[in-house]
């Protein structure tokens, strides 16, 4: 393992730095080709140009003075990318944790501490943000122009959701004057799991010389690979009486490969030209139904769990956007409007929360011992039902000065409104129908079911409003040196309204329990004043274009994430966290055969937002500010074309640590103790503790051959993925309970043939079926539920056959 990691690390981060020297020894640098020339040269053995819009204008990735990785349509297809997890494995600065499709959290460069009501990283579908913490929407990757990963804070042209980095998914736009279409059919299976199939298609229709429409659709059935095996558990029901027990058995839920995924959706967009104006309307819809758990329990067995109640995540969303480009006089105007609506219905097994209370021993009858009207004990096992609706409206305007002015300047304004409405039940089925006289230790004075069968209910609305004005400009100092400066001034406002708690808390407020099942906000215990915050972020960059195809840059940029009000009523507010990035990078091309980029950076993170789950609050928690941290890092990527062979690699090294002690939570105030210096018992994580979730090294190395096989074109590709171990939690005691996720190496292989307009590809991912671990997760507070933690693995061995046709 260590030897393999060392080989890959040397190849992607160290050995890649020697490649320019070898190329220099062969020939002098050639001028960078124009876009058309680059495209033409690609057909004769050179590397094609990659055009990105990371800076809100189209330009070569080699001319953008930030660290950016762009995965074009060709590379996405070559690696059979269809999901977030697929392309995240190809991005060295990106890590993630998650519970399954549509339930992931994205991190950049080691800025990877769970906390806050907003993510540390922004996710955009075209120009519209769609981020949501812990629940990144699963955008199906098909008919996609490229995926861009912008590392580091993007606080000038991107706002609050881009503290540490930004993911951009850029769709193919309708093309005027050209008809094109395509279909893709795939059959696949997991090595030890079930079979699946996928059908995809697109069509581009030129309506007339000014209008075109493009449509995409897909259906994907993915077979499962987690087995829910037979298990039983006997509850002691919170006492030491051997005559009062209840045994649960999951026999009716036993199933092999019980986590299949069905998803379907489509997109319709148009291009409309009217003189100097262009309109790009687009609508995307997706539906996802993911059954079962995607984390497994190593204590039960490989890719196995013991679940005692159904688990399913139904996630559907629609995004509508309109981008308008035009001129006002000689000025370029861009307007981007977006609407995003998402509904999630999530049911989840919560057995091990109940098991924990049962294992605490006598004294917990009021959590477990309930009788029905016939005097029989009911099953005390909890399950979770989540109902979440997210609405997001965004508007951005950008105005750029004429190119003839001799410098670039873009000014603009941004507005975003978000609302998240949730009505969640932590329920015991049948709790609303118990017999009060014989239930609980001495008979219940009230029914503990607060709403429906919920023992604990969260009925909350969260609202976020963001306003910003920004400006970014570039001034040439000489023919080779340019200076870029930017500023973003923002105002953030957010609030929480509703109820979180159990029946006894509602009764203390004078509310009637149980709450009406179909009514919201019949009781309110969280109605704090809205949280308001203003501030600014900055960017300064100096670019030296050494030659036409070699550039050196130095960048200082800052990012922010607003503070807010906690959902847990007993917890107060938390402040914004901020990130300052100091970065030096190089971008080079060598005779259109080698492209090599690298960046070295230092990042300072202050006011770190961190999620804590206080004991005694039924597994719910909030966010506190955990002090400060820093990251030293390097990232590098290269593409080398050698005749019929292409070798590509990317890698990153991130050393992320706390720069001050993080103190334990004061149980009286539910905030960290203000000063724990020299008090080991009050230190949750000492200065120098690693930040969790991010491996120090992550890299990828691939080799591709393209040749001729008679009248056919043939190809073969092998890819190696690797990463080192990562910690699981910032709190060192909690991390000792969960344990680290070890490093791993995995391989993918694909081969195929093509001719004219069709391609046939056979592939196998994770060839040796390695059980790489991405994260470890618990059902409730780690102190309670670490004994039943589950592990999120990389995709198990997965193979398939894909046929593609283009018209």
C-alpha cells in the first residue's frame, strides 16, 4: 500500500515537475496555437485546448491565473462519468463525505470540518448556485460540456458558498444551424452485487437561423451492492427486569443488494439570437429514488448491515435559468436568473439510537417501555422520516467595459433568496396509540408522541438572503505582466423559525400535544432575531506571461461563509468563518505535447464553523466557532501526448491543522469554553490537530492508447486512484471512537472500438474490488453511537458494456 501510494505520488506531484525539463531538452517552446489550430492539431496527435469560463469569460485554462481543473466532455466519457462520486475521484483537491446519492458534502484543500448552515464549497449548474450542505444535488453527467473545479476561495466573482472552492457543471448549449443527436445504452453490474442498465440521449434542433433547441433525457437503474442480513436484538426496555423484554427481528427486511438506485430526468435549453442579444433559457428536472443504506457495518460483514426498518431517499428537483447576453452601447451586459426547487422525502433506520439508550441500563423506561391498548409492549425502535423542501431564487447582473479600452473591468450585483422548510419525525411507530396508564415507568402523564408517532419533531423554516456588489479588473503593466484586483461587498441575513423538541418541552411552553399531523408551527420555541452580517472579500493577482505558452502567477484571495442562528433552540448564534489564500502557480504548455500546471498555497482559516451534538438533545446539534486553522498544500496536473499514447496525472498534498486549541463545550451555555490553555481535560482538539475528512495525498494517474484495428479505431485505458488515510472528526476523543479511514489504491480499466459515428466500450472500475473508505458516519452523537458506526466505501467492483451512437 505505502509503496503504491509513493509511486503514484511521485508520478503526479514530483515526477511531473521533471517533465518540462525533458521537453526543453528536446525542443524550444512553440507559440501557443489559436483555438482552431489547437483543435486541428488534436486530430494529428497534439493536445487540444481547454476553454473555461471560471472568470466569467471564455478563455483557455492555461491563461487563467487560478488553480483550476477542467474535465472536458471527452475525458468525462473516457472515464464513464455519470455521478458526482465518479468525477470527484478525478479531482485531487476535492474530498467528500456522504450517506449516498444526493447526500454528499464537498470539501476543497482540506477545509473539511462539518458545520454551518451553508457549505464551505459552492456548486453551480451553469451560472446558477445549487449548493446545499450535506445534500449536494446529484446532477446526472450527460451532454455536459465540462466540469470545472476552482480550488481556493473565489470570493470576488463568487459569493458566500465558495469559501474554499467552487464546482461548476457546464451544460452543452443549443447550437444554431447544426443538427446533431446521440444515444447511449449501457448494461452494467457490481461484481458481488446486482445488474443495472442506463439509457441516455440528446438532440440539437436548429429551428431557424436565429433559434435552436437542445433536449437531453436519461433513465438509469443501478443495481445494489449492500446486503441487509438477518439480525435480532432483545431490548431490556430501560430496566433490569428479565420479564420485561422485547425482541426485534429484521427477517421481513432481509435482502441482498438492497440499495438499488433509480433515477431519470432531462433538460431542455435553447439559444435565441436577436442582433447583439443572445438568450439562453434552460430547464432541468431530475428524480432519484435510492433505497437502502450506502454505508456498511464492518462488524456485520463486508458490504453488510443489520437494518430493522426501511430506508429510502426520494429526491426530486427542478432548475430553471435564463442567461441574457447583450450590449448597452459598447458595454457587455450579462444577466443570469435562476430558480431552484427541491423536495426530499427520506426514511431511515434509526435502530441504533434506541439500542444505545437500552444499553445504558435501568432508568430509561420513558424512552423505551410503551404498551398498546391490549397491554402488549410495542417495538421501541426509532426510525426517521424527513421532509425537506428547498427553494432558491438568484439574480446576477454583470457589466464589462469595451475591449478597446485596453483593460478589463467587470462590475456587478448579486441577490439570492433561499428557504429550507423541514418537518422531520424521529418516530416510534405506534407511539401515538399507546395506553398511558400502563406505559412508562409510573404511567405517562401525557402521550410522549408530539406529532404523529414522533418522539422528537423538528418543524423549522430557515431563510437566507444574500446581497452583494462586486468589481474585478485587470490592467496590463507591460506586454507580459498583468495585475488583477477585485472586491466583493456583501450583506447576509438569515433566520430560523419553528420548533425542535419533545412533548415535555412543548408542554412547558403551554402548547397542546400532540400537534395536529397536517399543521405546521402549532408550537414555536425557536424564533430568535434574524442574524445579519456585512463584510467584504478581496482578490489581488499578478500574472507574468513568460512566453506565449508559459505563465507564472501569484494570487491573494479571500472567502467567507456567513454566520447564523442554530436550529437547536438552546444554542445561540455563530459567527462567519473566513479564509485567506496565498498562492503561487505555473501553467505551461510544451510544443502542444505536454501540458503541466502546478500551484503551491498557504491558507488561513479563522472562526472555523464546527458542528457539535450536545449530549441529551436526542442526537441533534448546532454550530459553534472552533478557532483557527491553516493549510499548506501543493497541487499539480499534467497531460503528455506521445504519439498514440496519452499519459495524464493529477495530485495534491494538503497539510491542514488547527493553529489554536479547540475547547470542549460548556454544558451550561452550549458554547466552547473560552480558554482551555493548559487544561487538557477541557481541550477537545489541541493546536496542531489534523483537520478531518481530507487525505494528505490524493492522486490519479492514467494511460490511454488509441490506434487502429483493421478498419476500426481501438483504444485501451488504465487508471490508478490513490489516497492516504484521513481522520474522521476534529475532536480527538470522538475521532478515537470512530477511527481513521485508511489509505487505499484502486484501478480502473476500459477498452473498446469505434468507427465513423459509433463506439463500443467495455469497462471495469475498481478492478481488484478494493474496499477504500471515504468516511465513517454515526446515527447520533459519536459518544453514543460510535459502536454502530458505518463506513462509506468507494464504488465496489463495477463493470459494464456501453454502446454510443452519434448522428
